[in-house]
């Protein structure tokens, strides 16, 4: 449905944080996407030749990030052109459960469904599977679109002329 090139065009993420390979199904209020986990990913670079199964477990926070990127693809599709120039923000998550570890060689299939939408805020639910077996469930995630300008850009600098130790303002 959406190729790797389409995913890259829709999401601002890039290596190493673009964690959706392609979309296999896209309906009016649901999406299914694929993330293939490989041992060549940067989070495995520090592991030596005797890495254990636990060492090779895909980090839980990356599994959630990959799932929320899938939700972001659905959110952008549902919002359409009305979000041009806006930033997508993820808010709270609830009822998140991990059921088994994901390992290199696994292909994760994310399922995301729109539960509710109000104006520029959407609530999604879903989960992820490997070979039909649940690895992640997400009860609820809130996504909102907000203006893309830098927050506080119109606010005067409270400390003009002060330079930090790192050389920036």
C-alpha cells in the first residue's frame, strides 16, 4: 500500500530512527505496517560475538516508537492537507503490554486503529505481532497536531546577550 519511499516521504524520521519499512494495508480508520528487525541495526553494534538472547532483544522503547510511527502515518492520512505546516505530537499512552521479546530476524506487524477523533486530536489503539503471536498491545495513544512554529518564537529573549558555556544562546 505504501512503499518504503512513501513512508520516508510521510514521516520526518531518518536513519537510525525511521522504524517502519512499509505499509501493507491502509483502510479508512486502520493501518497495518511492517518493521523487519535485523542484527545490523545500530543498537546491536556494541554487542560482542557472545551476545545472549536477552542482549539481542529489540529494545521495548523502539518497539513502541515503531508502533507510534505507524499510528503517525494513519494520523497524517486521516488529517489530510489540514495539517500542512503543523507538528504531530504524541501524548499519553495507556494500557501498554509487552508479551514476548522481539529478536533479530523477526518481522513485526503493527496494527493501529482509530478509536476516536476530535478536531485535531486522535486516539489510537492496537498492537504488534510476530508470526501471528502478540508482542505488544497498546490500549490508547493520544496524537495531536499543533502549529509548527517554534514555541515561544515571538517571546523576547529574557537574557539578551548571555552566552552559555557551550557557546550557544
